[in-house]
């Protein structure tokens, strides 16, 4: 069942179409990657989903009903790209305040904070102030305050920036656990290797429009170029390669990277090498990385878009 | 509603719990009272070194006897020497000063000198002058054949009372003092707590927490919560000040009764007319204290709420730059300062056109009306002013909420007045 559905969402500023007719739907319990170059309209899109902005046109359905910011925002946890905490406020009080703003009672909030502080080994921080924390520490706190109220929808904008690998893993694990418990997660980032690792489903936006929508394996299949890596046990001789079945992209002593002609099958290729008397050690398809797909799709977008005046 | 309450609580508690709040709240009245105590103390113990003055009275002006009215001044008559001759000797004889009165025409006294090493203090000089003048006046009266008693009965010193048509008695002096104090207080409240709101909003924007909070509460709730929270801080601060000052005023005299007595005599001897202080104290009771207090609370709250929303809007459009803050805040400071200027006019002429306008116009009325209120304002003017203030508050809050809502989420970009006006005109 879809937790969030966007129907033809539009938000126009005076000089640019920040979000121009975007529709998609997010399944419950999945992790979504929202990708796009700088200034593609991601933040505007997220702000509409979090009820900060009203769309000019279009409809948002949340959990089966029309999105009602006033009541539904308590089911959303939003960690914006621009991190922010009250610098002079004590950490414990701050977490309590943010949790209560999300509608938790004082007792529930305390219980949830204690649980998360133990999980992240933050118990001793309670009376410290945010200004005393390192960047990574405040990042952890920010994450905790985002998920304290067990939101149905968690939106994380670059959640790993500024975190060391240990803490990155810690948070990654928690994201998986939250998704397993039924939270839907939108994960906005530029780090494609993280998207590949974490996300089930990706949506790519550029210039305010959705240009890609699908599961990670599906997208990779859609953009594959029939590239294969073949390893042999004996050296390859030049006469082995004079054939119309494939085009050689790279050649080492015992290894080939080829692009298979689309009129032939893998079996045809393998059959050919076997007939030539070459011992095949391995045969793998090379799927494009999301990074490649991203660059391919977005390349050529004028970067100046982000410098246009945003007069709201 | 619940969320506004949470915001109010946070804004209030984080400020009240700060050490700096405690320090300013408790120290300010102590400093004020300490300051006055110091002034009184200086007045009471005017025990600077005694001035010993040698007098050569060639005109026989004093008839050989000059009673000092001041215990710090001591006159001694010297005979059988000249001005030039004694000039070099008075120091050795143990005197600080040497007063020489030549043979003079009492109607055209000239050549009266007082010699000293360093220049004479103004107090001592005026005391000596008074003594000489008194002696001269006595001589002149004698010459004109007027007896001292006669003169006293002729001399006139009256105060004019100003009964109003409504039957009440006006008390201009007291009214002026109370009016000034009230006006200045409101002026300070608007400035101090207004800037506090602005800085609070800036803090939220610069630390980027605004977006997190806005994803939980509506911008208007956040703005209102902040304004009310800081307003309560102001009320708390004032309440503590009033209590502290009241306590000190009542406690001090009981602990040091003699001190206060001395202070009072010192104060009354210092005042031009001895009865003035008593006059003021008496006429204070003739002022409509209840009405003044009510209006103070009303204009405090109304003026604060209106200006705080303006300051909040300015805070929301400032991106890091302090200098930018000063430029943007200037147009808001202007009407406050204008109000202050009109107030000073209103005190001297409470019923002038300018004063009446100033006390009606919502942006200046909290300051100006507070000053006018002590001078018996017609009821219709007061009611109109209050209604206009409430309308002004609603209007400005509605307008500024629109700026605030957009400004608080816009980072790293200088926002012009043109853009702000565009946001204001946009329908929500």
C-alpha cells in the first residue's frame, strides 16, 4: 500500500518552475532515494511533503487520505539539509522540546529519548549544550530528534554528511531497522554509492521534473549497455577477436571487456570462445553504476539554474 | 494551541533560567538605588575640608561679625593690614582663602576679591557670595529705611494652583514627572524587548533550526509563541523590579531611619523651594494612579505585541550580516524615536495637535499616550487610541507574519524591501 502519493505537484516561483508536474508514489516500509543535481527542486519538493510549502497545483495523499499538514506532520520526521539545533539549549531539553512539538506527551517523549540515547551511547550528553558537541555528535543528535516520535514517513536530507564510517554505519543500521518496522524513508543525497547500497527505489528529478522512477535493479537493467567482463585461463590472441559478435572495449592479457551486439545472445558469445579453445574462468555482466546513470541523465543541465533569483 | 504553549514555555524558560537574566534583573534596581544612595550620601556628608577664610573688611560691611551658615566655612576677621600686604601672609596664618572688602559704595560695590592658591570651589564661592550679598542687602535696606521685618512682609512667594473644570485639581509638576517616567519606560520596553525578539528570530534562522521547527509547527505559531514568551519575560522582569524597589523603599527607612531623615533634609535644603518635594509627594496622590497603571499595562502589552511582530519580521529576513540588521531595523526604530520626540513635546503641551495625533497613531501612541494620560485625557481620545492600537497590532501581525513565513526559510540571500513588500501583498 502506498504511504505517500504525489499527483501532478507543481510549485512555481517568479522566475523558475521549482517543481513542475511531479507525480510518484511511495510504498510503505521502503527506502526511497530522491536524487537530483543541485537546484533540481528537491528541497522545494520535500518542503511540500513536510507541509512547509503549499503546492500551487496538484494533490498529496498521505496514508490513504488527502494530506492535511496540520494533523499529518506529527507522522513525519524531517531532517533538512541545513542542520539546525538551538546552540545554547541543553541536549536533553532540546530533544524533549522537539519531541513534544511532534505531539508526544512528556512521559512518552522521555521514554523514547532514553531509549535512543542508550542506543547511540549519548546518555552522558543530557546536560551538555549543542555548542559543546562536535559536528558528528550533533549530527547524531539531529538524527535522533528526527525519529524520536516514530514517524510513518522519515525524510533525511544527506544524513551521512560529516559522519565518520563508524557512526555512518550506526545510522545506516537504524535506517534499516526503522524501515523494517514499517517506516517509509525518503533519502535525499548526492552520494550515489550510498543510494545503491541503501535504497530500494529511486526517483531522479532534474529541472523540476521527474526523469527517472524505479527500483534500483530495474533502473540498472534499463540503462545497461550489454557490457561483459570475461576472464580466461589462457592468453588471448589477436585472431580470437576478429568477429562481429561483439566489440572489444578493453583488453588485458587474460581478460576482456566487450560490448555484445544486441542481435546475439550470451550463449552465442560463450559458444564462440569455447569453439576457439579458450578456457573461460568467469563471465560477468557489467551493470552501470547509479553514478554513471546520474551523470548521463543530468549532464548538460545548465548549472546556472541554482543561481537564478528565487523570488517566492 | 498546545504547540504555541510549548513554544512559549521554551522561549520563557530558556531566557529566565539564564544567568544573565538573573544578574540584570536583580542588579539593575540595586544599581539604580545604589546610585541614588551614593548621591544622597555625597549630599549628606559634604565634609570636604573646612574652608578657613580670613576677612579684611575695610568697608565695615559685616560690622565685625559674620556668622557662618555652614559648618564647613569659618570666617575670621583680620585687622590692621592691607590687601596687598596680607595677600602673602594668609597662607602662613593658616587660612585657605582671603576675602578682601575695600571701602565701597554700597550701591556700586566694586573690588571685592577673594584670594586663593587654587581656584575656589563653586559651592564655597556661592556661599561666600551669598554672605556678602546678604550683608549688602541689609546695608541697602538700612539706607532706604526699610526694616528687615517690613521687607519680609512685603516679599512674596506664592504657588499657583490649577483647578480643572471637572473639579479635580491638576498637579503639573507631579504629572510631568510621572508622564516622563511612563513614556521613557514604554520607550525602553519597546526597544529592549523588541530587539530581544529580533535576536531570537535571527538565532533560529542562522542556526538553521527554523526549518526543523517549521516542519512541526506553523510559522505563525512559532512567531506568536516567541513574542508571547519574550513578553512574559519582560513582565516577569518588571514585576521583580517593582517588588525589589518597593521592598528597598520600605525596608531601607526602617533599617536606617536616621539616614533617611538626613537624606530628606539634605534633599529639601537642596531643592530650590524647600516645600517642593512635599508638594510633589502630596500631588502624586491627586493623579489618577489606577488609570495610569491600567494604561501602562495596556500600552505595554499592546505596543510590545505590535512592535515585536515588526522586529520578528526583520529578524526573519536577516541572513548572517550584522550590518544588514542595522540597516533593516532602522525604519522600525524611526517611529519609536518619533514617538519619544512627540512625547517630550506632549509633556510641555499635552493638548496640542501633534500630541493628540501622536497619541492616536498606533506606532507612537504607546509612548505618547502614556505621557498624556497624566494630564487628564478626554475619554473618547483614550478609547479611540486603544482601539486603534488593537487594530494596528492585528494589522501589523497579519502583515509581518507573511514576511516571517517566507524570510525564515530563505538562506544566504540578501532580501530587499521590494521583495518584502511583494510578500506582504501576496495572498496566502
